[in-house]
């Protein structure tokens, strides 16, 4: 008698499994995400692969007894990419790169592959979304590649690993993990089970062979990497490639890094010939002005450990309606409302009949509280129709009582601004607890919002 096929319903967002279909996943709360899958037959329990040496027994050791291994990272030749990873790609590591559709994930990974091949490293680039001809056309736009780079179009993971063991590259690129499938599972490619098992096999392959693996992952409409949350725990490094498609700049962040810091970020610019590194990211978000204009204030925000100068613009205009509008682009909507309330309470300004528009120029997304003073200064400048003099930089977090609170790395922000010609800085009192203020520039330390607004207009 034939054995009855068992099915289950698995949430494609979080991996929750149930025996019957549900409209809403009880685990993550998403609607219409449960998909029917064929349950894998129960077989003999297999031991998970161990990354220890064959003759080594899993016994407890002290830190002094552990043999220290010096890691020789693979440098890709792209300084921004290597810096985010902590100095290069670690052999045997599994790297997950996520990003929105069309943001440039395939472009940057192919560029990394070509640059690494130019430096003598053997690279295997596997695409499950494009044909070999399409990959070659994209590579031709990026530049000329050496024979150390080999490309292949395949979606069956077993075939890919067989070819990878024959080629034995130093770097294996999988584009993308959602297109790969394992024949041992009777589910469609891109399902939760397929993504999880394919990633587990790639992790085992990377640790056993010492080949670094980069896998590209799709993201959901909320910006999270598609597939089970376990996917991000399995890999060694999680990179997020983000940016606004309406602008040219892209930001590469490390959300998780077992071999380095997660506070670094890389800045790229999307050009006709592909992605280019941005040597001076502060200049990317600043426009040269011949004279100051009302409603514009410059601040310095931190992208990882790198200060980036950003222009905050505001427009305050009388509203013809009873309820004034509040519109923001690139900054936090609630913080702008809070700053408007602080100005009304502490500075006596009336915004009840004024529309307020605030934007971070160039598509920059400012999330740091250090930009509060610049947002407040831009609102005051537009309200009074009086421009802040050129060369003034405002840094500080604004509290509800009207005081300015200290932020971190003020000296590093000032050094970056001095290189771009800024000479006067308005910062919170106590920003230099060691007493070492920057020399040859004017640094004004203030306590309250009223003092800060007054100091911004001093020449």
C-alpha cells in the first residue's frame, strides 16, 4: 500500500509550520503567507557536520590552549567593500548581501568578483536569475575581466557544489539564494525550507573547504531579508545595500559581522559604468552656494564611524487652511513636530498658522538626534526669512526643556567639516570633557536653544 503524502503549511515570512491552512500567521501576524509544502519523509537521524579536525575530539579547552590561526583576508580591491567587512573577505566565511530590487546587488557582487579576479584570486560566479550572456554583458559594462573569473548559470545546488569542488575557487558567489533549490526537498525554489536547507549546505561547504561564499538575498516590502529569520543567524556576515533609486548614492552597511565591526559603512555612487567608490561622501550631499539662503543649515551626521556633512532645508509658509501641514523628507516626522513645539514654548514662535516642510538634501536619510539643532535652525531661519551665514555648522540634540544635549564624536565631525571650509561650530556645552577643543576654528558651546539660535547668526 502506497504511503500517504503528508503536507503542511509553512509561513513564507517567519517559517511557522502548521497542519492546516490559516489566513493569518499566529507567529508573525502576517496575512496570506502560509503556503502548502510537502513534508520531507522521516529518515534516519544524520549527525550534523563538525568543523573540527578529523583526529580532534570535542573536549573543553582554555583560551590559552586554543591554537591561534592567523587569517589572511582576501582583498577585493574595492576599498569601501573591504572596509565594511573589516579588511577583506575571510576564507571560509558565508556572507549574505540583501537589498531592494534594482538597487545594485548583482552589480556590486560582480564588480567584487572581477576586482578579486584581477588580483589573482580564482572566482566562481553562479547566477540563477540571468543567463551567461546577460552576465557577460553586465561584466563588459563594468570593465575587462581576467580568466580567473568563471561564470555559470544554474539553480540546482548539488550541481553547483560539484562544480565548485572541481574548480576550487577562493570566492563563490550565489545570485540569488531564493532561486536555488535542493533536490532532497519536494518544495518550490524560494520557499522557507529551500532557503534554509540551501544556506545550511553552503555554510557546511564553506567551512569544510575554506572557500568564501557570498549569497545575495531578496528583501520584503518592509526591508527585511526574505526567508526565515534563522537565515541571518546562520551566516557569518549580513550586509545591507540600501539607497534611494531616485538618487545616485548607495550605502553598504554591516548588520552583523563575526570578523569585524558593524559600525562601518561604505558609500558608492551609481554611474553609467557601474558603482564607483565615493572618496569624499560629504561633498556628495552638499551643493555649492554663492551666497547663504534662508532655511538652510549644515550639520554632520555619523554613518558608522564616518562623519558626513548634510544640508537640512526647511520652508515655513503661511497656510491658507485651518490645519497647517507638516511634511518631512529624510528626517523623522515625530522629531520635527517635537522641535516645532520646543520653538513655540521656549522661543515664543507661533507655528499654528504656518505650514512646515523639512528635508534632508540629496536623498540622505538622517536618523541621528545630532541633527536636531540643524533642523531647528533651518526652521527658525525660514520663519524669520534670515539666512544663517556660510561656514557655520550646527551639531546637537534638543531636549524637551529647551536644553542642548551632548552627542558623540564631535571632534571627528569638526575635523571633517574643517576640510570642507567650515570655520564656526555651534555645539552643546560639555562636548569636550577633556578640554581639548579644535584649534584655528571657532567653537561655540551653548546650553539652551535660545543661545544656539543667537550664536548661529553671529559672524
